[in-house]
C-alpha cells in the first residue's frame, strides 16, 4: 500500500530556510486522483495545512504562509518537497506530508511526521 | 487560526457514548463542503476516521459515526473503549481567506 516518509534536518536556525522532502512509495505520485500536501503541528497544538501540489506542478498555499512557502514535485523520484523561508521559533513543529483525495479533500494517508526545531 | 471550533475535551466511561461537535460557518461547513474526522493517538500521525461527513474507511470500526447539519458536524463514538483515548480533529474546505483546508481546534477524548 502507499506509504509516505518525510526527511530533512531536525534543526534549523532562525531566519534560514526549512527544507523537507516526502518520498512516496507503493504508488505513483503522478496519479491524477490526488494532491500532495504538507501539514504541521506545533508542540501541544493543533493541525495547520501548509499547502499542496498536484503532480503537474500546480500549487496552492495557505494564505497565512504563502509569502514564505514553496512546494515542488519531482515525479522521477516520486517525491515532493517543502521549503519555508525566514523561519522563526513559531515554525517549530512536527511536519507531516499527506495524500489528499482530489474528489473530497480528505487526507487519507499521512507520513509519520518529522520534528523540526527552529533555534540558534 | 482554526476556523472550526471543537470542545477541548470530552470524557466517558468504557461502553458509553460520547459525541464531539465541530462548529464552522457559511464559508466552510455551512457552504456544503464535506467534513472529515481524524484520530491522533499519542505520539503518532493523524489517521483518517470519517470522510465525506459520514463514511468510514476500510478498517475503521462501526462504533465511529459522523453527521453534518447546517454549519456544524458531529463525531459519535459508541461503546467507548480504552484504545479510543486520543485527540480528534475535524477538517473541511473553506472558501474564505482563512485557507483552503481548515482543521478544528481538536478534542481530547478521555476514557474514565
């Protein structure tokens, strides 16, 4: 079955760029039935959707983060990536990648999540 | 920045029925967009529990059920079990500038 796995640095300095990659296994990221999303969860807090990408490269971002977010896709590697610039301590969170069903906007498969701490 | 409001916590004894509300507005639930529910066990990623307001993915026990009316939705757990102790989140689509996909504030379910 389809599995997602996040990877990337666990510690980022303030003002730098956070970079994460999600590797999709057991299925193709080029399936036209899904978007591929990033979601985050600060320690002890709720979930916040960051944005998604379609296999064609089309993106949509949360307006509150739009100026700092870039999501890209590499279909040859079956991966999609997140870049979040000018990070502060408020960006410290567990970052999840998730498959989003295009038909109904539900997140049906999630990665295990990766903790990213912003600190000098 | 959650635009969907849930009670912070609910509790019940084993075997009891508990419900979790999710209150939105005319730009999300009230606009007719589907509501989905997720269960997050301690230290794990969220898991899709209910999709499309009332549908259960394969493998989810029928003790879990969802409904939607007006600008609100509800998740019910009947026959509460110890392993149901977790955080639960609702999620929907929002057509305002709040963001495309919005989550509820989350509810901690405690099994007494």
